[in-house]
C-alpha cells in the first residue's frame, strides 16, 4: 500500500483540491477524486456537505481529473508535504476547494479558530477548537464540522484563517434553529427549519422528537440533532447497562449505591431500568432522587417543584450580571448549555457562568 499526494482539477473552471490518499497502485486511477468522493459511487457526494462535493454535484464527475503529485511509503510523509502546501494562505485562494489546512489525520485541536457572524463580520478568535467549544458549551465536533463543511455552529461561521470580512456566498448557512436528520446508518440526510416541520412530516409528537434529540434515541429509524455532523455521534452515547448507580436526595445528600440500573429498578419494584436510563440521559430525577453514574462528595441541591429556581448569571471572572426567575427563562435566552452549567457538567455557557441562587 502506497500513499499519494494528489491534486484534483475541475476542468471547467480550473479550481483545485489537494489531498492525501492511500492506494494499492499509484499508477492506476482507483476512482477516488478527493474529500471522500469516488467517481463511480454517487452516494459519496450526492448529499453534499463540502465545497468540493457541491462542485462535483454541480459540474458532474466527468469534469474532474485527478493527478498524482508525489508517492510515499508512509502516510506521515504525505501529510508532512501536504501541510506545507495546504496552509492557511492556500485555502483563502479563490481557486481552491480545500476548506481546512492539511497535514494531519483529523482536526488539529491546537489551531487558532476564528468566529464570524452570519453576515461575515469578524467576532472573536480562540486558541483551539477545545477553547471555542468550552466557551459555547458545545462539542468540539460541532465547531470542527462547521469549519470543515463551511456551515454554521452556535449561530456563527468558523474558519482557521483570519479575514476582516468573509464572503458568505462560500458558506452553507443553515437556519440557527435547524434540526438535522440522520438515517439508521448514522449518515446525514437533511435539515429542517424546526421541530414543527418534523412533526408535520412524520405525525409524531413534539415531546418524542425533543427527547430523541436530548437522549440520542432513534425515532422510526431516524436520529436528530441540533448540531451538524457528517456522521451522527451515536458512539458518544454512554452505555449504562453495567454501570453503578448512585442515588442522592434532592437536598444533595447521599441515599444509596446500586451495582447496576436493573438492581436499582428492582429496589423500586420495576422490571425495567428504562426510566433510570431516561433520567440519566435527560437530566431528570427518578422516584424523587437524583441519579449519578459516579459517586460525589455532595450532589447538587435541587429545590422542590413548588419553589422557584432562581438562576444567577456571572461573567467568567465571577462578576454578577443578572438573575432569571427560572431555569426555563435562562434557557430561552442562552440555550440548553445553561442547564449543563448549573449541573456542573460544563464550566460555562456562551462565555457566562450560571448558578442556582442559594437560599
């Protein structure tokens, strides 16, 4: 097996794509054009997500020609040369399809990331994908995919290069409230402007779709997400079948430990542990108890339903900003990241810290 550095040329407009590919015989064209697209496999480009894939759909595969620039015995050598060619200056050029810098298998967590609004105006920069994700309380994959596929994440556009004004015509700007649908093979199918559109199409309840989004459950063989992914990240869902379960009272004090979810369920006279799984994945209580997968010194103190849960907002330096009369009110303005912040699952949400007001 050899690794090649190749260039694929659009013979109609002369735009190019440069990449790395492993092949048995570098002297024979194996059908691979680049960016996951194969000449004789329409399924690899018909659901276009990258600029190169969109171009193949627009001009047709016969408009593209792949040429070998260099042949290597190892992938590392090929990626090393690619990194010298497909750099930040290169991907800015108008005749280039590459959307991210080359030279590595997968994304570089330490590369500087630039954020722009949906009009293309520069907002801020972050020292890495991880830092950007932490500031918004989202996954690094969400930001990575926004860069890779020139799409949106957190109501923003993202790049690995700086410019005072982006040409938004080069980006796939989705509705900030979009819901993304994936098939049973976890491949992206299409996007919807809202949950309502899905309800109308499949005649399912809003609760069903919202729970599917939060718990990564399938509905009629489909998965849904508020974040765009090339492949639905089902593997990120933690299996709790054999995990220990720790129950805590609403005041945060420890109640009891169980060897597994089913053992916990039987304690309460239940035959199935599905309600416990739902409580964990959706962040809800079970039989009046908080459910944890790890033992903690002191769990969160939850207020009773008839008491107001006042949420306080602070900046990253701990300076008080304002209060919200309820968690729902805070979420309506800043999203579900508020709830994760309150539960201690993330340090902050969209550059703010949120806490429940102490009695």
